[in-house]
């Protein structure tokens, strides 16, 4: 069981990482390309290294899965595993668009125990603890209670480099007429945090990696939302698409997409 003191230490490390990212927000960024024409910055790398270095001090004998330097799938699930996205919403960050976050989860035995998503621009820290709910800046929050699909705000996220992405894009016209609004924010982690805290009513995300969604998935599970995950892995360790909403609109929403 994670102690209050341990969680406070984790949050302190993440808040400091957020301050470091924020210092580089309006400065000229060193941008590089990786596989699939995806972009990353020097701050992605330095932030990830900072988080890993400090989390190792908290849990010396642990695993890491992280976007830039530790993106392997084969790990010892009996050990604690940190899953890190140092800057989720890198394309926004590169353009100085103030919508991005740091996403961190801590997993053991295929169960996420702690999920933290921190937006350094808005100073908003979303925290989920297994079987203890979701909190925003230490205040408990919950999912929306929107009852009709026509009143729903939906977060949309399609990764362009994802293979066969166009087959998903073609479904857009099937969904758009039946919801109030579709939003593409550029940060899957924040989309999931917003869903879990009632700021949006549903999410439709394609082309995800585990660091994109693991902290957010714990949050939406703690908010008792319904989730469709394309992964055949029952533990949701790896997924390429994730569809979720509150229970009121789930059946109608999922039927539009699948």
C-alpha cells in the first residue's frame, strides 16, 4: 500500500519537473524527429531523465516504461513499474500552445496503484489512487452525469502516424451529427483526466501508447466510467484505441463507432 508520505514525495518530484518544463515553454526549443514522423524536444528527454532519476531514489528496485528512453513492453510485472510521459501534448508544447501535461502512473501486478497527471500551465494536479477515487488539487471530483448523447462533449484524439488511421477518420461523420461537440485537444492524458473529472462526457482516442493513457485509465476507472479498450490484454497494459464515457451515454456512443 502506498503511504501518504510516499505519494507526497512523488507529487513533489512531478511538480518540480513541471516547473522545469514551464521554464522552457516560451523559449526556442530543440526539436527532433523519431519513428513515424513524431516529434520530441530536448525538454522531453531531460524531464524524463529527471523523473527516472528521482523515482529510482524512492523505489530503487523498480521498472520503467517511458516514452523517450524506456519504451519496451517486456517487464517483470511483480515489481513496481513507473510509466512516464514527460510531456504529453508535445506538438502543442512545440508551438507554445498551453495545453500539455506530465503523466505518471505506478503499477504492480498489472494493476495501476497511482496515477498523476499534472498541467503546469494551469497548476492542476489530477491524482487517482486505486480504490480511493480521483482528486484535483486535493479535492475529490467525479465524472459528468450527462444523460443524452446529443448533449455530450466528446474529446477526440487520432494519432496521424498510426497505421490505417484513415479507417477511423472515416467514422467521424457517423459521430459528429449525434453529439453536442467534438474537441481535439492534442493531449490524450488530459482528455482522460477531463473525462474522469466531468469536464467532458466521452473520449474517442486512437493510436495510443501505454504512457499516453495508463494514468488516465486509472482515473476513469476510479470515476466508474465505462471503457472499451481494443487490447486483448485484460489488464489494459497495451492498447491502440480507447473509447470511454459516462454510463448514461455509453451504449449509444459505442454503437456509433464500432
